[in-house]
């Protein structure tokens, strides 16, 4: 059956406008008497947009595809939607709904500004919590909520010719847990996710039909990074493509999903990306916040984590969505996410003595196209200064260093490697760099 869009409730301010329109309806009826019922039209013209939902109105879409857990689908399409738009899946909390997520966050107004589409899945089960615990929800194509959400995404990408390389997920509480699940089950669908007060993928897993896992919520369920990573990899066995980037937010005083879950998410997603658990950068973007980035130093690092000191479970506040868009790469015209880790791999070893060291670095092209000219970026640990090197030119000598190819090794064929190295002095920390980038894209380390 064709999808059936149906407008739904707007925000209070918008409701006033609707009331004004409603007041005019009797006068229109007196003139027109009757009008035919509205119906979805078949696509005509350039694309299926002619049969799509009204612009700038939260609209329910039905009959969107396979939906084993009877989710409802709400959509916001801005009037200024861009060609091949990005899609942000915004997932609500327990006891909430898609319209509640629409009313409680500013993704729609940001969509007006940047031209992406916002999709709001909505639970119909009595708890109004997303299924992040059943075996069906934790494997690709297993059924339950992730399958329904994937059907919604497919409907949007078909109808609006959306960019399948720019689909993102974000959520609060239960929605944050679902964000972790979606990125684990559908790594080929999502480019990145942002989870507010969530838990790692499969942390809430149960086999007795219960939706709640007290060990996980209480922060007592821990694993090694590899064990957490294996749970993600096991959701889609055999998948070897790039993995979605992850941004996670958590308050230190969270009494619903305890703070240790923040660290467990970091362990999980750094392992999934093959990057060090040692932060590449640490800063304070706002008083009481500590932000750490892993596997990269910029706004689109493979993993970004923001800890909010003294904040409880309900940490989401106005302005945070803008930071999510920065991480997604959607906060500028013509947005495009950074290349995903996986096109390169770097191994490094250090031979140190009392005040100095030598480091040997091997860069491998794991992609399918030849690299013609390269710049390898990395951050030296504090106290280290490059005093000489081979196989590349190094600048500056400390802090964030870029190694640039020399004339004889600028080309790296798929599967081929180059070896370089440097000498450095140190003040006691002789560790190798924790992460590397090749021409701006994060490399796998190890």
C-alpha cells in the first residue's frame, strides 16, 4: 500500500495558528459547501516528493513498510529541504513519544536552518520504552523495533532521494540506548550517533522477556573493551565496512542509568573503531563539562564523550542539539561527514632511553584506491619534541605534528605500506602517539 501521511499536533505556538485557520473553516464551508476528501497522490514529476508529507509540519506516516513491533512514524520535512538531504532519526525516552521528542528538542528548527529531514519513531507498547533488550532487537534483521525504524528510513530515502551516506541517530535515555542498538545492528546505515544518558550496545540484554536489566542500569555490568566490541560485531557477523562514529553524553549523578555506563560505552566504541582508549584531546567546552575525543582531534573524531559534573539523568538541554549537528557534520551548507576510519592502518613502536626515544611508524593503505601524496597527523605526548626523522618531513616539532611524504614514497597502492620514523626527546613520557590521521581521515591503530 502507498504510504499515508497524516498531520499531527504541533507545538503550542503553532497551535495558535492552527486555531486561527480553524476559525475560518465555517466561512469557507458556507461558500464551498463540500470538498472532496484529501488523498495521497501518486508520484509525478521528478521524484516521489509530490506524494510526500506537508512541509514544515510534524506529520504521521503509515504503511511505511515492515513494522513487527507496531511503531508509529512521524516526520518533519522543512520547507527548505536540500536536494539529497541528510536524515536525523530522533528517538524518544521512556513514557515519551515521537511528538514529545519533536516538542522537547530543537531538531526541527535546526532542520529549517540546514535542510535535513527529521524522523521521529514512536513506541506503542504500554511502557513507551524502546526494545533494547530482546534477542530479536540485538541482531540485524531479527525483528522488533530496529526493523521498523529501518523501514522508516528506507521510506524517507526513497521518497526524498535522501543521501544514504548521511543518516544519523540521536536519542535520550531509552532513545539513547536505541541509538547504541541501531549503530550496532545497522553499521552500514548510520554514519554517526549521539546518545544522551544511555548504555552500551547489548548492556540491557535479557532473555526472559523483561525490558529492564538492573545490573546494567545500576552500572555494575562491565566488560573488557574487546568483550563489548565483540557484542557489537556479533550483531552483524561478517561485516567489515566502516563503523558509525559515536558521541555519548552522561551526567555524573545519573541515578537511573548510572554513570559507569558512560565509561563502558567509551570502552565499547573505541574498541569497535580500533582506536586507543587514551584520549587524543581533553577540553572543557562549558563549565562543568569534560569532553574527551578518541582516535582523532577534531569535531568528527571516531568517538567523542562529554561528561557533565553533578548532573542527573535528565541532562538534555537547549543548545546541545547544535553540538550534535557539529559532530554529525550537518551544521554548515553542503555538509559532508569526514571519511570514516578504515582506509588506513598505522602501527608504531618506540625504543626509549632516559631522555630520548626513536619511534618507527608503518602506514598501510587498507582502502581500494591509490594514495597519491599523504600527510600523517598525530599528537605527541606532553614533553616530547621531535629532533630528527626519516621517510617524511615533520612539523611542528611538538604537539600536533604532521609527517608529510618525501619525493620517493608519496604513492601508496592499495594494500601497500610505507615505513617512517623519528627521534624525539622526552621529559619522562616516552609513549607512542595514541591516534593517527591520513589526509584528515582517522586511521585504525594497532
